[in-house]
């Protein structure tokens, strides 16, 4: 997957969710994570960071959105459950993007939304926890930009299952015949 992306949160109201967002972003390959307007106690991320993300992904704290400087050609994508947002399954992720999530107890401000190149929403009936919302958006990004093979059906087909079952039965029958002649399998040795 070419390009890069960062993940951020505005005005975080629950400091421990910063750790969940940080770890989730790292798991999906984010290049950096940021927060602004958040009240994060000193050392909090180190206490909740069980996977030592800080060794691999930088975390930046800003007081205001204007302090975040995006590289040229990088799109700021707001993630907000609002009427005018494009639904995530219809969204074409930019190869260079920064995703910004709102606080748990509120919305992205109109000021932030004006700075966004795109605003997307997860098609749910109500808002999700910010860490879960991050995971859903990053998973969608990975699926849409990751050059995955097209999905075929709903998993194993009946023909495929029957073939696997027949093969298993043949192996068990051969093993039983072998054991009946006094032989032992490798796992019994």
C-alpha cells in the first residue's frame, strides 16, 4: 500500500481513549498520531500503552488545529456522524491522508470541519467509541487501498467443504487401517 496516513483526535474528553486510539492506529500502520485540545496527564500514554507504540509511532500534542501542518498533497479527513458526511463504504481514501476524529461527548467543531478536504461517517445508528471508530475507518482504508483479492462468496463453498471432509475421512480410514495392522503414527511414537 503506497502513501501514508496519520490519525488524530480533537478535544478528547476521556484520556484513556487516547491509548486505545494510539494502539489501534499503530496496528493498522499509521505513520503518526496526534491530539489537540486534549487534557492528557503526563505519562498517561506510557501507562496505557501495553504494546510500546511510542517506540514505533510518534504521538504529537497540539493546543490548536492551526499548529498541525500537513505536507503538500495530504488530505485532512474528518470523521463525524452528520448529515452532509459521505458514508464510509462509498468513500475513496486518499493515498496521503490524516483522519481526525471528534471527542466522545461532542462533535468536530465547525472550524475543524471547514479545514477538512472530506468528511466521512460510519453508517451506524449512533456514535461509536473513538478507538472503535478509528479501527473501522483504518480497516476500510486497508481494504480499499491494500490490493486484496476480490472476495468470493461467503467462505468455503459446499463443494469445497465436501472435498475437505472426504480428504479427512480418507486420511482417518488409512490411519485406522495402518493402526489395525500394528503400525503407529508419528504422533503416537
